[in-house]
C-alpha cells in the first residue's frame, strides 16, 4: 500500500514538473508585440517648414508692383515733390497732403499706391479727390501725385481735394472763380472739440442722480 502511494506521489510530481517545463518554452517562444509609437515614428513625415515655404511661393506677393509704382513716381517727379512747378498743399483736421499735378491721363497715386487701393474703394473719399478736376473738366487731363500723412483716410481725402484745387489755381488764375464758387478753395477749419473736466466728452455729461 505504501508503495502504491509513493508511486502515485512520484508520478504526480513528474507530471506537474513536466507541465511546468512544457509551459516555459511556449511563453518564451511568443514574440512581444512592438509598441505603436515606434511604428509611427518610423514613418517619414514632411516637415512643416517646407510646406509653409511651398504655400508662400504659390501665393504671389504685391511687393514688386509697389516697387514698380515707386520707381514710376520717382521717374515722373525728378527732384521730388518740392521741385515741381504745379504744387499745392491741403490740410484738414490733422491730415496734411502735398499734391503735384502733371499732364497725363487722370491717374491718382497716393503714397506710392493707387488711389482706389489706398482709400479702400470708398466712393465718398474718391469723390472728394476727383471733385476739383471734374468741376473744371480735367478728370482725364492731369495725373495727380500725393504725399499724405496724419489723421485718417477721410481727413486725408479732403486735404487732397484742397491741395488739388490750390494746384489748379497755379495752372491758371482763371480757375480761381469756379473753384471758389464751388467752395473748393476754402480751408475747413472744423476740428473735434476738446473734452471738458467733469464731462464724459466735449459736452456729454454723466447721468444726473438726485440722491
């Protein structure tokens, strides 16, 4: 009986040992899966700088046109604005415009840019610029070259109008009467009224409270 129990115990021990030995190689034989980060990193990705450079090269830049316009103005005005004979200065609010007239086809160039582009296509501001020439019928007879600074676009447009009117008077003294009749030679002296102490603006007062 003792032999049978010992033989059974030895057979069970041998079976368990053989099962443990048989499991170990299967565990060692299974390959470990590679992490996804390694596989994604191995893929070549296009650099962002190259893509941005390609997009910038595809879009045309307006700088050459501006440079050409600047060269054109300098070729038409040798010696600068002050050296020209038909010259006028206009002012409105804080804006100052120096205007030169030359015989041409009706081009208007402001600060080395086309007038429509510079004045953002605003029809009222463009009308301010063209009124003196249209009133005398010279809208296609003179090219206008302007240097403007200070104030906003509205003030600059009205300053250009006064400068063109004054330059037209230098062309011929006969232009003074029709331009004066249209009010184009009068300097508009209106400016923003200054703020007062104790008020919100020039005249606007804070809300009254009785108590």
